[in-house]
C-alpha cells in the first residue's frame, strides 16, 4: 500500500442524485500502519472524500480537511513525534478524532495533549466514528474567529484535565496553575455566550469522564454567576469543579465508563474517588482548604447519607453545596453513546425530588440555570 492515498468515489444523496466531490467533506486519516490506515479509510470512504497517510511517511497534507482521524499507538515516542510534526496543519481541522486502542487514562490524556477534540477508546467502531464525524451544528464561516472560540475553550480545559489525570496516574507534578487557567477559560466563555452553548459544544466533542468534568465546571460557573458570587468565590468554585473528580484517575476506565449498573465492588471503588482526590491534592501549597473540602465532600448530603464522611447539615459549606447540585445535574444530562441524553427539565425535577439531601433554597435558585440559561 502506498504511504498516502486519496479516495474519491462518487456518492449519491437520498434522492439518487449524484453529488459532486466538492460537496463531500474532506477527512484526512493518519495511522502508524497500513492495516490501520486501510481500516479507517474503508470505514469512511462511502460518506467522505478521504486521504490516508502513514505517520512514518513524509507529510502530504496540502489542504485543510474538515476532520483528521488519527489511529496510532500513542505509547510510541516516534509516533508522537510524527504527530507533533503535523500539529500546525492538524490544528486547522474542525475535528481531530483520535482512535486509542489501549484504553487508559494515559493514552487518552496523550491524545488530548496532541490536540484531539474527541478520543474514541477501544477497537475501531465504524458507527461510533461516523457518528462522531456527523456534526449537528452548522459549520462556522471560515472568517469567523468568534465562532472558533467555543472549541478553543473546550480544548484548553480538556487538555488541562488530561494533564491533571496524567499527573496522578504517573506520579508527576501537578500543574495547578494550568488547571485553574482551564477553568478561567470556561468562565470567560460562559460569561460571554451562556451555558447552553457550552453544554452543546462539550457534548459534541467529548465523552466519559472528561465530558463530565467539563460539564460540571460549566454548570457550577453559571450557577455561581446566577447567584452573583464575587470573582474570588467564582475562581474557588471553578477550581473546585475542575479538580473535583481527580481521584477518578486511579479508577480503571472500564469501570468509569461502564454502560449499565455497577456491581457492589465497582460501586465501592467509585466511592473512593473523593478521598483519593483529597489525598493527592492535600500537600499542594496552591490548593486552598476550600477546594480540598469540595474535592473530598462533593458527594455528601445534608441528611448525612453521602460519602466519604457522612457529613450533614452545617458541616457542609456553601461551595460544596453548589458543587454537589452542579455535579448531579451534569451527570444526569451527560451524553453517553449507550443511552439518550436526559432533558434538562427532567434532570431538574430529579434534583427537586431530593428533599432533605440538597439545600432547598439553592435548588430553587438553580431552576433558571437548569432550564433557561
């Protein structure tokens, strides 16, 4: 097989009318072997104009594609270097989808560090890949820098979360300032364009644990803005949200992203993440006591039925109460490929039904955030 190839088979629309190639979106595929390259190209060639290129060949990308799909072993130093050489051109693509066969926090983090907008772990799944390439939003005009900002904010925050998870997994130093900067970028974006746009953008580009962290941070920020909190408190809130699930870096992705109900042992492992996150962060001088408290206690309830410390009533501070509501709501409205996204109205009704567990006045104040913002 040649190191690069372009597939340009004719296509028909649903009415049987032949479409020109200019209408079909251009997807550029990068892979570290001929077999991987052929597999992805074959999956896409009926719906896209496809160009395929092996990473060990000279870079051939001459035009800006709608999307780049990378299928490669990200544990290989040479492969990473080859992708980095193409970073400038890859960055111009609207979508950069990485297919990571070895599903791990490190692999997914590496993909985001290389510029991924979405990572699909596991073996090549044609239907999931095609769904990821099907953008529900209208394409932005090429000259609109404002239209590009939502994805930039998502990518910056996702990269910060990826770096954070990698630090925990590999025992490396934590970039606290980078994580807080990711939260600030989200706050700026939501202040300018609102929560609904943020939720839609995140769900379009991310799945699983990273999607959840990005959604929680966005919801918590908008909740804080609606309550009129000051800049210092807003920074504490988005920092707490960015860090709140850091303990999940020690939990296998197979459990975190498992479709369906967890068994008893899996649930027990999941419930260790607040304390694990606290233990990892507690000695970092740039992590304030308020953030540590939120990381450890965001699953506590006012009636004492939460974990890990069964706190109740006044033992739970305001930032934790806000974060807990944001966390639950974000979990309910997440997009998962194995279940439909819950409508925001239904998710808010569930919060209203958690009488005694959540502060009633805050849940009432959250209504506008949940339903209209």
